[in-house]
C-alpha cells in the first residue's frame, strides 16, 4: 500500500515532527497524495506502514539550489532524463522537493532547459528551477565561467521568463548589474528573485528588496561582505527580515561562527539550508568537468584548478545533521530550515513543510544517526526500511 499515490494508507511512527514541534508516537493517514489525518496516539497496530521504533517522521526536505547529483550536472544534461537522475539521487537523502539549478551558461542551454521545463514539473520532486545567472557580477563570479556572465538580452530574458509558467522558479542575479526594470519584468513573469554573486552596496540591495527581490543565494559566499561603513549584501541580508537567505552548511563554505551569526540574525523562519550540490552527490566519484575545467573532491571540498570552491559535496540530510552540530541548535530548528522555510520562500507553505491535514504527503523518515529510511512524494513511497518489506496492509 502507499505506492501508487491514489491509495489510502497510514504510517505509524514513534516520533513525529509535524513542522512545528517534535511529538511522540502517532500515525499519519494519507489519501490521494495528501495528508488526511494526524493522530497523536499509539494506534500503530492498525497502520499500513510501521517505521522502525527509533525513526523520526518529518516533512520532506526542500532544496532550492541543487546543480547536480547522481553523476549528472544540469548544465551538461538539461533534459528530462538528466533532471530525473538528479532528483532521484537527492531523494535518497530525504529531499522530496527541489529546484534543479542551472549555473551561468550560453543562451542555447537556457533555452534547452526551458523547452523541457513543463515536462520536468511532472517529475516527482521537481518544484521548479533555479537559474543562477547569467546576470551576475564578474567580480563575484566564484566558479561561474566569466565568458557566460552577461546582462540578459531579449532572447535570454524570454527564456528566463518562460520558467515563470508553472512551478516555482528562482533567478539569482546581481541587482547592481541589471536595469531595475528587468527585475520588475522577471517578477512580473512569476519568478522569485534572489540576490547573489553580487558586489552590491546595502543601499542597492534595499532598493532591490523594495522592488520585490526576496532571497539571497548562499549567504556569505560570492558577495559583498559586512564592513564598518559599507554593510554590503551580507549586512543587508542579515538586517532585512524581508529576505530569505540560503546557506551552505557543510563546515567548509561558511565558518561555524558565521553560521551562528546568520542564525541569530535570520532565525529558523528566514534562514534556509541548501546543498548547492554538484554531480558527485550520491556517487563515489572524485571528479567531474565543469565548463571544461576539472573539479576535484578532496576531504569533502570541491575545488577547481585554481583552488576556488566549486559548489558543495552535500545532501540535505547531511546539512540538517551539520546544522545541529555546527550551529548548536535543536533538531526542530534545523528541520524547519530544511523544509518549512524554503517552502515559505517559494510560496508553498500552505502545501509543504508541515505534517497536517490538507498538506501534500511529501515526507521523510530518518534515524537518530541521520540515516534516511524512507521518503514519500505525493504519498508515493520509495526505498529503505519504510518501503515494501515493512509494510503491512
């Protein structure tokens, strides 16, 4: 039961995180892909699916920045098959909703992804796309290829705007590098805009937020820093409650003291865990090619030929575990930053990020050692101890 998305079934767990707090034993009734009921009593004997006694059932993770996984880089395979491979790799680590992310590339590549975007929205786990670039600041390019960084022309803009049709897609740009009217145009097309790879002043960011910019891409990385007389994008992000900020919690991209400052300023309702994952996530490979440059994995660090960081070797369950350890916060706070808050940024917080009646049955079950034992997307189960072998009908 619980495999075809149209059936009704019940999951029993000794520990349920409902999106607000960690509860004790209970069961979750699911019907037609939605959560129908939540019972916080030990009625496990009647459940279709019994989770292992130490497992925690929680809202599935939402990752708004995932460049690749399972051996696939979205830029190299902007196809439905490529997207499916990336999503399936991250699902193994508890991600039930994500935005496959295209970094700065040629117009034709953006158009190739745009052409399959609507079909990809039917792939379980795809909520939309993240177009990271090409309107970035070259001085904060990070690993993005300088040759592909540009102010979008009308053809680029048409391709970017098409992602506003269906799903919830995000464009990362440097606000100081584009005309304000372009921000208006992209938001008008239904896209969410995040500031990133930017050298903007705090004042420039404030003006962009007034226009509707609502996110910050990988806080602290590839952006103007917080200084005494110019707070930069970091200062603006930390100080403006209107902004959601993604953060890479791998212990490499941001020092733990910086992570703690971000949490103190933004809190669990505005800070989002992201992976910024590359193709090696979910594989045993040690290297891949990015725009003709070899990227190598060493001690969990991905670097290009010049030593610059090139995305992260990270999954969402690892980010959740790291947040608890590095930020010294509760599991509850970490789980909220992995599900409810990114869902809120995408405007999906009435559908995702809670275990409550009417919410989508996108769920993850994991053990105290952060081993994922099962996921459900729209009530359809995959993998591990939570699937076929432990179900009873």
